[in-house]
C-alpha cells in the first residue's frame, strides 16, 4: 500500500467556538468545516497542557510534559526525544516544518516565563538551555528534531509582517501588519504551497504552524473590519467571582491589554480574534484547492488542529493556561478519503499525546516504543476497541495536574489549596466548584486516585 502524505495545519490558541464544525456561529469557516464534513471531527479532544511549548511537545512526541521535558514555555524539548518527524523520516518520508516551533528554548525567554508564572528554576527543577544562540529567527538544522526542511521553522513570535530579502532570509516585524503577500498567515501558507508543489518520489510529512489567532489580537485588511466589536458577545461567566490565585492571574492578563478589563476592550479584541480566524479559513480554502489541483488532496491525511484554546473573557480571564475547560478542549479535524468515512464523529476522549501513535497507525508505521499515548486510529475508522474515557492535563503554574472524564473535571494541586472539581454534566460553564461538596466526595476521591495512578 502506498504511504499517504501527512499534512497538519496547526494554529495557535484557537477555541472550538470559532469553528462552524463545532457549532460556532460567530465566524463562518466553510473551508475548515469541509475537513470535518469530508472526514472526522473529534468531539472530546483535549490538549494535555494549555500553553504552547508543553502542548506542542506532547503532539510531536506522544509523551506527557514531564516525559518529554518541555513542561513549561521556553523549556527546550529533551535532547533524546523521538519526534513524529524522526520516525517518518526513518520510513522514507520527506519532512518539513513551516511556522512557529516553540520547542527550542532560550535562557532569556525562559527567565521571562519563570517571572511571569511565579516559578523559579529550582522550584520546577529545570536547567537553562545550553545550546548556542540562534542566528536570525529560524531553528538550525541540527536542532530541527527530524524535520529536514526547516528553512521557515521559527522559534517564537507573533509578528504580523514578514520582511523577506532577495537571498531568502527574512525577519518578522512586531510593529507592522502586512498585506496579502506579507501578512504572516498568508506568507506561511504560500511557503506551504511551494513545499507541496515540489516534485518528489517519496511521501511527505509537513507541519504548517500558523501563529494566529494568538495575541496580539490584530489582523490585516479587510479582516480587521470584518467583525464589529458591538456585535461580539460577552461570555456569561465574564463577571464571575474567582479564587484568590485566579484573581491575581486574571489581573496580570488584563494588564497586557492596553485599555484594561472592560466589556468594550473585550469586544474589540474578540472582533480582531474573529478576523484572524477568518483569514486562516480563507487560506485553508485556497490551500485545499491547490492540493486538489496537484492531485494530492485525496492522497494526504489532512489534519486541522491547534495547541490550546483561548478564554476570551470566560471566567473574567484572557489567553490560556489555568485549568478551565475552554483552554483544554480544542478542535481536531482529520480527512483521509477511503479510510475515514465523511462525517465521522468520534466521542471518545482523545488528547495530544495520542496523536503520534494515531497518525502512525493510520499510515501503517510502527511507533518507536517510547510513547505514553494511545493509538486512536481504529476509532477514526469506526472500529470498536477498549478505550478509557479520561484525559490527563498539566498546568505549568506550580505543577498543577488534572483529569477530564465525561462527568467531571478535577484540577488538583495539593491539600488545603483552591483545588477545583466541576460537574461537567450539571455545570458545563464551570461556575460552581464542588471540590469540598460532600455529595461529590466519592467522585473527587476516585478522580484523585486516577491522578495518583497516572503520575
């Protein structure tokens, strides 16, 4: 059997409510939704960590954050970690990565992350990166973790304009917003078009990593005026009271927005966020057309997903992290004609650590044996297999750990602090913490036992 190409479109900080495939109505996303209509949608897909670096490490290694080593933003991936690219390259795949990477780490960025999170290097048990500094924005080939074509693999940054030189070198500006040729999303899709257009004798594995719709919430014309702030909804939980530790973090997040914590400011940012999503969707549509033109669309396992969600005012907070469901429950769509029935919906609980084994299972490639996740490929083919509906999550803030099941979410730190237990059936908005409720004690203790067994 001919090996399929594997193409993953990975966005940054995109919530399920932004996609029509997940019932969203605020942004029209027909092209991304097409992947679900012609393939499968995972309805209970979770990231194992709601910050960029740990989540991306889980996705590409099939291992939990404390397994792959990059358990906090800007901590580099463990030196001996085997990525999906390593495995596929060993099976004669041509590998490429275009866009945001965030797995290489620098001492300066890591020190900043530690300051923001309230951690210290000693507290979380890390050593600072000892590799040489990068020259320019790109990752050196020797640190590209199995991705042979890493010319456009960029460590971090969410600048909105790419300035490319005649020799192919480039910088990304944080002060400007580009046009159709230079806006970062458009530019990265153009580089992906060039990658898939090359003549080749081998199958390819390409990750196209788009840094939007992550902050800063801004987008090029005409998307910057496509959504009116006055039409944006305020989340029901926007004014909810919060535990003390969350009040502190919420205040810090709002200080990163110039005009502070107001409905007006929230709506303004939400409108730009929606514009970013719409720009991505339009590019996905053009890219799907290009793959079809090249006779690649039906020979390719095509994935659309993200690294974590965005609160956008839910619980009165912005961005990510924390341990509420919105940041962890994220989109995952996959298309492969002839193998995945159009319109398939998978309800089983699946997470980022499961994706490496799942894609290898679909492609008929053996895993490396170090994975901590599970192979969900039979579920995508609608085959019944034993499957425990639980997902374990990690928070970078003070080493929090949690578990999702169909009935509950437990976010557990240690005794005598603000641990969280939410009844996902009776309280889907997570407004009532029942951790200390006697009625929920049996569930709480059972979930704590699951966490202990997992850890």
